[in-house]
C-alpha cells in the first residue's frame, strides 16, 4: 500500500470517527431554523421598540397602568392582568400558555408580579438615545379609567404588533430549549 493510499484510508477512518454531524443527528436543521427565526424576531422587536418611542403619546407610566400595574392596591401586573389587558383592552388573541411564557420572562424576582422596572425593561430600546427619550416621559392619561382610550390608534396598533412579536420571540426561545 502506498503512502497516498494509507493517507486516504486514515482520512476515511478519521472522518467516520470524528464527524461532528452523525447520520442519525436530525435536530440540526430545526434548531438552526429556530435560532434564525428568534434572531430575526428580536431584531424586529428592537425596531418596534424604537418606533413606539417615536410615538409622542407612548410612555411607560400609562402602559403599566393600562396593564393593571396599579389596580386593586397592587404594585405590579399579575398573570390575570396580563391576559385581561391583551385580550380585552387590546383585542388580541392569545393562549394562556403564551401569557405564562411572557409573564415568566418579565417577572424576574419570583414574587408573582411584574413590577414597574421589570415591565419597563420589556419596552426600553437598547439604544441609549431612545431609552433616554422614553424614560423622560411621564403619563398622559391621568385619571382616565377606560384603558381602551389609552394611546392613539397607530400607537395602539404598534403596541399590539410589539406584544405579538415579543410573544413569538419567547415561544421560539422555548422551542429551542
């Protein structure tokens, strides 16, 4: 056997022994698709965060209030508030599982409530300039109790798109896990 033949034989044996992708590995394609989808959704979410900041009537105080963060003497949003606001105030269709995924992503301290800081983190863009603009705004709707009157039509629609994207991103992350 020549040196070249021995080298080729060793190469074939090594390729079989050390191949990073075995023939029976079927999870690579779905995993890579989920990662790509998650990355694309996160990029779109960041764009929507910035678009929300550019809406003059959008502010964190009123979003938190709309989600029930200050209702019934509580100091945060619970799972029922989250579900109720999304389905009733924003007229969106969402499953209870999606609400739980969103809730546990936002509630970081485990007290069964999403406090103002945890809730705000969801909406604040990564860009320091946009974050400064959003953090400098106070509430506009004061004592208004009809949450369906919060935010103008285009702002409400953008908020709905953002929430749907946030949920889709978190579901994609759960699928990767």
